[in-house]
C-alpha cells in the first residue's frame, strides 16, 4: 500500500517546454496523469467507433472522476518508479 499523505507532501519541480518551473506534489502529478490517460482512452474509443469527438455533446465527469480516484494509487506507484529511474539515469556514472 502506498502512503498517499507522503506523496501529497513530496513536491517536485517540473520544467515546461518553454523553460518555466512548476512545483507540484507527486499526488497532483499522478491525478493529472490519470486525467490525461482517461481522455486518451475516450479518444481511442471514439476512433474505434468512428465517431468524431467534436460531433458529440456529452459530459461524463462522474465517470472520469471515478476513474481518476481508482487509478491514482497505481499511477503513484508508476510515477514513483519512473522518478527513481530518472534520478538514476541523470546522476549515474558511465562504468567501463
């Protein structure tokens, strides 16, 4: 089980493509990643059904919110492991 409170307190500094800095908690990052993932799933489903998303007038915020709530903990685990790999890659020395 992941300690969510720890991830809410752990802040990370992110750099945008334009070079500005944003500070977010690991928890916030995982929630945003879940939202992006949910939108991607909806987009793929629209493509499979041959429906253009612009032609549909619908809202399913509760379903998307439930997806984010359920997926957040596993996304935290994925982000945590990716951040550890990133730190290793940027600070490791080349061994010969």
